C-alpha cells in the first residue's frame, strides 16, 4: 500500500497497480475501472467541471489561502510550445491516468478493505478521502511548495468525492486532465496574474 505510490513516477506506480490487480485477482471494477452509463456524458461533464474547478481555484480559493499569483515552479512554460506539449502529454499520462489510478483507485480499494470491517462503509469512505487527499498534497510539496500542496489537498478532496459518488475512475481522470490542462494554458499564455486577480484586485 505504501510501496506502490512511492515507486517513482505516477505512470510507473499506476502500471504497478494494474499488475498488482492482475496478480492478486482484484477485479478492475474495485479500483474504479468500470464503464459509465454514458461515455460522452461522463467525459463532457468531467472535462467542463475540471476547467471550471481550476478557474475557481486560481481566481478565488488560492488567493484566499494567500498563494502567490505566479507559479514559479512552472513559469518556464510561458510562451514555450515544446515544453508545453511535453507537459501536456505528461499531464494526460501522469496526472490523469497515473495519479488517479494510484490515489483514487488503488488507495481507495486498499483503505476500504482495511477500514470498512472496523469503522463501517460511511466512516471508512470519509477517512479514505481525507487520508488520500493529505497524502496527495504531501507528494506535491517538494516540487510545488506549500501552495501547490494546499491545492493538491483540495483537488484530492474533490476528485476523491467525485470518485466515491461515481464509483468510476473515468470522471476524476478526465476532470484531473482538464484541471491541469487549464492550469497549463493559463501559464503558457501568461495569464496567471490576471486570472488570480479576477475576484480580488
């Protein structure tokens, strides 16, 4: 449960999750790999939600938490199409597929098996969302600092809740990709300062 999330990149960790599921006979549906009732509706809703969520975080939530308007860790992406393309691919593979498979799919299954017999389903779910969100924030701290970790905790709470409500990893995957692509676009076009001051001047 601890070794897989710490295996290296999120992509590698996700591949290890899928290999673990195959080796242990864990059905893929238990880590969220289930078909939604409507692919188009689920993808469209999650994508629009992810975009809107990023704007709310950048313009309202992060300023309230005292975050700087500019994300210095990724400022090199401003006007840099090659780096932007590389980052976009990394977002789709690493964040969407990788982080969601590990932090929502795998860890929710593991904590569920650990906590439900002792605490009951509802309490186990709440505790799982909280623990995985804090964990998700901590892994973002070394590269993105306190503001990045705070944002990751909040997104973890939201994506974890989305996963709990939908029982499908697809929606948090798509929402996560949309969230990060929106962040990337804001940085690339050097719009961080204007967006961060949309509400608070």
